[in-house]
């Protein structure tokens, strides 16, 4: 576990007489950071597409037929863990409830995997197909509700729910068949655009002073299917593989909160 979790975990077992946290009519601002780990959802689906003549991809292979056998690949195979940062404002409805608005950015570096094979009947062999997918970068704007348990002024657990929209930047991919000398570079794969997003939260708020507290939270996040771009892969019979892109993930965030 990362070192930035040590202090709040220790504070979880301490009590405090301070009054930081939700209160009717009270505003708060939080800065948050953490990690976001994919749990489900495909970056691309699978498909089988015949290629009558590989000469269009490599003139040296003119007249050679093949069959592209692409397999589905999930977010955790390509992007793995993402980093997230954000800003939140909340308004207390009571000492047990608040509504909030949050803006959050999630980013994961590019990933390279074997996405399938090109089966060549003339060779009776399959040549591995590699895919390198560009950076996953998303901006989420969401509103939500939290309910707190326990005694105000002490470390308190909470649950919450959120709903909003997420804009994911365009994603491009490079496909390679090294053994066949074939490369499709920087191919359009997903367009930039907004889609629906939602989530459920669980966590604990830990007062430090009368106006400052630390929050440790997890839960689940969902981002809907991305906007596919078939301009580069449609001609290969692979237009359906990017009819997906949804992401279900588990965040772990640490927030610094100021109440006014």
C-alpha cells in the first residue's frame, strides 16, 4: 500500500472532539488524488475477418491471403491502473447528509498487448498481431449524495452515489504483425466525446481540526461505451471490435477537505 495511506489509516482509529464534516448549510471544498483500478469492460471486442490479399498492407506479400483473428481485450490487460485527481464542492443538508459536485481527471499510460493472430493458410501458421493503444485520459463531471453514520466530530463512515458524464480523449492504436512486416500506424480507434458515468462510494471521514478533515474512499465507477471511429479499421472488416469501451473500475482516493 502506498505511503500516503499510512496517516489516514492511523487516524481512523483515533477519535476527535472537532466538528469538521457535514453540517446543515455548510459548504466544503476537497482536493483528491488516488488510483483507479479497472475491474471489467473491454477496450475492444473480438472478430474474425478474411483478408484476400495482404499485398495492400505489404507489397511483398501480394497474392497471399490471411484471416485476422482478433480476440477481446479488457482494460486491465491494456491499461491496468490509472491515476486520478479531482476537485469537489459539497453542501451540507444536515450533520448526516450532503450533496456534492465533483470534477475528476483519470489517466493511464499507453499499453501494448498481443490482440490476436493473422492466420496464413499458405503457411499453415498464425502470426501474432500486436496492438499499442494510446493514453487513456478522461474528465468526469458528476453530482451526488452522501449519507454519514456515527457521531459528528469523530471518524465516521459514509455511503454515497453519483451520476454525471465523462469526456474521454480520442484514442489511437498502432497494429503490427512483425513477422509479416506489416504495420498500421496511429489508426483512429475512439473519438473524443462525452458519455454517461456513475458510481457508488464507501469511505470514512476523519476530522483533524474544526474545519479540516481527511477522507479515505473507495467504491465502484462506471463509464459507458466510448464513441468508435472505424475510419482506419473498417476496411479490414474489423469495424465491430471498437463497438465497446465501457469501463467498470474500483477507485481508492484520499481527500483533503476544508469546511467553511
